[in-house]
C-alpha cells in the first residue's frame, strides 16, 4: 500500500508542476504579446513623431519661404512707393518747368510784339522824314529808298556822282545818321545799251560810288553792302532816251528789324 501511494503523490505533484508551468507559459506568452504590442506602439509613435517632425520642418521651410516672399514683396512695395514718389516729384518739376517755359514764351512774345511796335513806329518816322527828299516803299524787310531820276541820275556810261546826286545823298545820309540798328544794301542798275557783262560792271561801279559817298558822309561802312544788277531789272520798259535815263539808277534797301530813331531830322 505505501509503494502505491508514493507514485500517486508524485504524479499529483508532477501534475501540479506541469499545470504551473503551463500557466507560467501562458503568462509568458501574454507578456510577450504585450511586449510586442508595446513595441508596435513605440514604433508607431516613433513613426508618427518622425512624420510630425518632417511636417514641422516642411512647415518651417514654407514659413521661411513665405517670410522671404513677404520681405521681397515689402521691398518691392517700398521700391514702388519710392518710384511713385519720384514720378510724382518729376511730374511736379515738369509742370513747374512747363509753367516757367510758358511764362518765358509769353514774355518773349510780349517782348517781340513790343519790339515790332517800336520798329513800326520808328520805320514810320524814318519813312516820313525820307519822303521829304526821296521816294520810299515799305517791304517785309524794312523799306526801299528810291532815288528819283528827276534829281538823281547817271550820265550815259558813267558812274560819276553829279553835284545834285551828292546833295541828295547828303540829305539821305543826314536822316540815316540819327538812326541806329539797320543795314543798307545799295543796288546799281543800267539801261539796255551794251553787253550784259559790261553793264554788270557798270552797275557795280554806280552802287560802289553811292556807298563810298555815304561812308564819307559818316555812315558805318560795315552796314552797307553793294550789288549790281546790270540791265536785268529795268524800272520801266522801252528804249527811248527817257526810259533809259530812268533805268540808269540806284536803289537803297534799308533792311534790319532793330531801328532806334533818336531824333527828328532838321
């Protein structure tokens, strides 16, 4: 009986140990499962943290880029404002310059109108004085002094001034001497007798003779030009002695826009 009870007790103990080992194994399995789950959760958390970190880094880069764009935009706005201010300043300066130019142009026009009025008045006074001794004709450039053949004429084929010619030129010179700011052109002419070349030279000699006498009378030689027209510009048509006498003449053109008449002729 005692030998049979021992194996039974041993079997019970062995069974108990086996049961405990099974329970321990199950507990170990559960712990391993929990550890695996925890490891998975840790991995998930790490992955999530990495993703969040990447997202944060991307957000930071976007923020930096946005800040850079904002800075560029702010700079562009400042530059645009400066350019706008410069443009407005330039416009104001241009308007001021335009107003000044307009005022100066108006002043110039007023001054020109004043000079023209004074010139017209002076030319009228000079013409009135000259008309007492010679014939005159107004031109766009001034006036032409016509020496009439009744008191001023050249002999045939001659450039000599007669006493009457000198007397008339003296009176003309006396009127011109009291005026300033003009130029004179002396034009010589001939009749139709003779060649063109010869009459051209003769007309020049006649103009030069008048110029020389005016200079001797006190006029400035720098203001007197001469030109000969020969027989190309007759005053009257015809070949009669009277027509030819009238064509042997000299004309004086007074040409200048600035004439200052200082006193009345005596």
